[in-house]
């Protein structure tokens, strides 16, 4: 049985989530874990995913306007390839029904060793109901594109999402 749980600052699984967060994302792409979990601004949401009662992954979302942005999403390495990521995305789609859900992914870049991984990641989201958008941007020396579920997303929408959070985000190729 697959289960999704909201995770709060007192969750017994916080250390497991933090360990996966640190191992799954490069240091230059990480925000303050404690800030996201404390959620003092009310915009962050963390979900844990469980298969037969065993922790298998997490997602951290940033919510603004009618958009929920999956900013971190990871499954334990030993649990990958078992359909759990698809189940997690479906669960988030049900939980966030009526909202657009967006995810940013690293774009393929000519000559990049990671292009095959990037292609597989993009195809995973496309297979699970996400659509391409025209939104592209650069952050931390990396080129990203936005995929959306539950509607369409323009560069203006993406900019307004960040503006409502009080953050200026450049959506140009730059």
C-alpha cells in the first residue's frame, strides 16, 4: 500500500528526509532545510511517501497564488524503478487538485555528460501528465525549464508566482 503524509517540524521521519535531501541534491542547489521545514512564512509543504509503511521518498512544495512548485522530489535509491515516483506525483495531483503544479528540470545542453539522465527525468514527468512550457531560466550556472500539470504556465505566471512570494525571478534564458 502506498501512503502520502504531510510532514511537520516534529515528524519522526525528518532525519530520513534530510539525509535523502542531502544525498539527492548538490549543495549549490539546496536551500536551508530547517527553514523549509519550519515553514514560518506558510508557503512550504513537505510530504513523505511510504510503501507498506516504509519511508521511500519525499517532496517539498512551495505554494503561491494557484501554483504549487515541486522544488525538491526524491526517492530512496533502492526504491527507484518501482513506480513509486509516479504514485507520488499522482498523490500530489489529488492533494493539489484545482492548482497548477510545476517542476523545474535541468535542460539538456550540448556536450553535457548528464543529458541522458535529464532526458529520462523529463520523460518521467511527461509520462505522468506534465506538459512542456516556454518558461526557461538560469540559476546557479545551470539552465532549467518548467513543466506543468493541471493547466498552462506562461513566463508571466512564473514571474507572478515568485513576485507574490517577494522574490524576483528572471525567466529569461540569460
